[in-house]
């Protein structure tokens, strides 16, 4: 295992695109004139394959190259480049027939002309296949004889040469010695633009703008800052686009994991008094993405919110550019109307007549649930708004023992208290037991409590269970209690004709939480609270701030929605959902949701009878949550049940830690009640496939086999 890896400003050679871009910035001001042949010699030392990831680098060090008998000329070229390169610790290594990067045999394999493809990134791979079959093509005429080393092969894979040329052009070093471009392929230039793109446009991206001596004050609204601003933002967009493409590449890591103190040491994140250059800002952008979780990765299954939708992302960029507030129609006319029509559509899907009612987008499902509790209290005791909790009797709220923690958190925030939240028993599959709910309501009334709020869950966080909404609704009507449905996770199944039956009875609810940023893959954050009674939110929350909500405006004041929210400043969350809905249509969301449920059923069927696996509860999962234990061979046949349970409790955390160290995939785990740690697999990522599910199973077994 090698512990060194080439890197520039913290960007390692494993991240090929970012490495090249950073190296380009570092070499550009040095005006180094390197022959293409020298660069080719360097890639002979460092290139591992001709896969589609721009250019793959082997983490060879100078010492290992010297031990391998590399020629003096090549060593000199390597030293020239290495003079501007620092070493950084890494966890990647390349193996060819078992030879790692520090092996002399590896260098011999890489310099024989054979090209190799790796099957997976990270230590989990260790498997190479090659040489790659394919068409062999002569070296392009752009590579002059004067530029070629003596051992330059007479013929190369055309894709390999093109890739070398591309990286060489990205480096942008030297002027005379760069490969000449055929005149016919030169991009057209127009008087209107100087961006160098091959379109006749009015683009003013300045190709000669450097950022090493520019600061944020040089951008708009600075005088003559338009070109610099456009160029800077285009650079940022290029960084983002490279990251997006990389995020969907299964051969990249889900995470480049470092421990907190290690990550702090690698990066200077302390805030300074003096401004940083725009060059440093771009480097910070790359470094931030380098260490970020790739939530769009097809093998990221850790949270309920995964995936990255391109239309949703575009909408988020537009929202940030508009940079407005959602409190009045006069400052956000389009977004206020889009929120109005979208909430109405969601209420129609719930089943409320003509979509009547109310609603609002809030900063997440926890806040939406708290809104519901707030409205329930106000509905029963409107005087609490002015006189506070001392004016009302002791209240009691009811929810499943498997419900989200936000119900208790909301009670704490509203002054009701967590002890006033009574948890109802759930069955083996995680569904609330209605008989126990009614028993606990009667018990609370006998103790002097006033039951005011019941929260049923449509898609519990761990098991993915759907509470029996019709039976719960009947109990709430019987005792005149507000009936709330927390559909943050499972509410999106209302979009599916195949699965919406799981929410039968939701139309009886007084309020519903629905998070499109989960199963619908709308970029975070996007959570809606839907309320059946129109006007209740306004009565509960309005404060009549006269500097915002003047009563003599010249338009319909019902579109000034800010006074019904707890917030004053409210982010525009609606445009992402609305634009995605326009792009996909309801049938598109339906297909996306159905696919995720098909994948979860596929996983369940693969492991339910597979040796080494045990399901946490009997029966087919209701949502995409698949809960299971993996039992390594070492504990699989243990007779001591207590010792087996004790050791099994440690299995999932260790496998999860190894997943993160290697960066191959991520899946969550937790205990539940008297059950020891188990894996909770959830699928909401539209990029995931059946092959990714197979990979997860194999990876769990590989990482946990020795436990």
C-alpha cells in the first residue's frame, strides 16, 4: 500500500480533471516550455489507462521511479513538474496483476504500450483487465517528429492520443512546442465575442483574464467589471460541471473521507482580515467539492434525500440569481404565484375538494410538523396566541414510537414539553396500533390532559412503515383531535397510482407534511405543509407588520403570504419543484418513484433468503427502506445468543466505517428498540440501478467478511 500521491494544492491525481485544472493554474505563470514529447514521457510514468476519466494518473513517487531504472531524461522531466507539485497522503493505489504503484514491475507494464482499464476505484478494486482491444491508429500529424521521443510508439490507440492532447491543451504550458492545430479546425472568431468557443455569439468571456491579482471588488458592480464577472462565474460553472459529471461516475469515490482534525490540517479555513484573490477563491471552490459527499453518486444510499436533478439544479441557480424574499407579491410576484398553483395541485392530489385549503413551504419537514402542532393548538385554544401557555390546560400530543423526533422537538419549542408527547406502540412492521392510541387518549384524559394533536406517519424514517390512517382518523374524529399526517418521507407515493393506496385516508387529515426533496429528488430544501382549513394559518401567525403588509396596496392582498409564516425572510423553495414538475410531468415523477420501489423490492428479494443475511422484520417492505443484518462467517453459526448479539451490534458500524474509508458506497445503520445495529437501506436516487444494488451486497460482504 503506497502512502504518497501526487497533488497540487490538495487536489490529488485521483481527481484527474481537478488535478489538471489546478496544475494548469500553477504552471501558467511560470511560462515553462515543455516539449509535448516530454509531457508524453511524463504520462508514460504516470498514466494508468485510457478510460473515460480524462487521464488517470498512477501515484508514482520520484524514488519509486528512480528505483525502476527510468532514464535520466524522463527523470528530469518528472523533476521539472514535481518542482511545482507537493505530496499529499492518499488512500488510492493502482494494481496491475497484483503489482502496486511502488513496484518496478508496474512501470515496465505501463511502458510496454499496453493500455489497462480498472474495474473500480479505490482499494476495493485491485483488479485490472487489459490490454484493451480496439482500433489502433497512427500518431496524428500534429505531433511533429521533432517533438517525439526515441521510444514513442509508432501507433497508438486513437482515444489515448486524443486524451493526451486534451490534457496537454488544458495545461496550456509553452507556446512554440505545443502540437499545432490544423487550420481548418480553428474555432471561428467574431468581432462580437472573444471567448474562443466555436459558436457565432456575443460571449465576452475573456480568455486572457487572470485571477491571481483580482479580488471580489473587481467584479460587478465594479466599473468595467462585466467581463471579469462573466469570466469568473464561467470558471465557477466549469468547476461545478466537472463535479457534476464526476458525481455520476461509478468509478469515482462517493466520499474522499478524512477525519475532522486531518481535514482541518489539510485546509486553511480560518477567516482572515485581508481579502483573498479570486484565484484563491476558485481553489477553495475546488477543495470544497473535493471533500464533499457526492450525493448524486448512484451508490450513495445514506440518507432519504439523494440524487441530483439537472432541471432542479438549474432552477436553484436561477433562484439564487433572483435572490428575492417570499413575503409579499410585490417583491416575488412570479414565485408567489408558482407557490400558489403548486400548493393547490398538491392539495388536489391529497384529495381535498378542488384543492381548497392552505399551505406553505418551510425549511424542512421538522418545521412543517411544528407548524401543524402550532395550528392544532391555536384551533383548540386561540387565546394562546396572546396569553401564552398559562391560559390553556395541560395538553397532550400522540404519535407512534417509530415517528420522527421532530414531533417531540416541536413540542419542546412550543412550550408544550416533551413529556406531553405520548408515544404509541407500533407493531412488528413499525405501524402504529390504533387500539393502543385510543387507550392512551382515554388514559391521558383521566389524568387531566387535553388531547389536541395526533401525528400519524406515512413512511417512518427507519422501517418505512405507513400508519393505518383511516383507523386513526376515526379515533381523532371521535375525540375531536387534530389529525396530522407526517408524509415527509412517504407523501410522494401519492404521485404513484401503483402505491398511493398506502396513504388511504390521508384526505381526512387536517394537515399533511410532504417533502418533495426526498422521493421526488427536488434539490434541498423543499418541504410543504398542506392545511385543509383555509385562513387558519393567517389567523394563527399574522402580526400585521405595517412596513410589509400595508392594507391599502393596489393588488389582491391574499397573495402577500409572508404574514402566515413564522419567518419573515423566507427562501424561494418553490421554483425547483415547479420547474421539475413542468419538465417531468406527474407521470415522470410517478415513473421515478415506481422505479425506486422496484429497486428496493429487488434488494429485498435478493437478500431475504441469502446466506449471511437476516431481515429485521418479516414481510415485504412498504417503502424503499430495507432493514437487515449482515452476519459475517465468524459469528454466523454462534450458539451463544447473547455473545452473538453483542458481536453483531458492532458489525454494521465497522462496515460503514470501511465504506467511508474506501469511498465505494454509503448506507446508514442504527438500532431500534431492543434490536442491535442493523443496516437501513433507502433508495431515492434516480441514478441507482439494479447493478448498484448488486454492488452494495457484494461490497458489504467484502468489507465484513473478516469480522
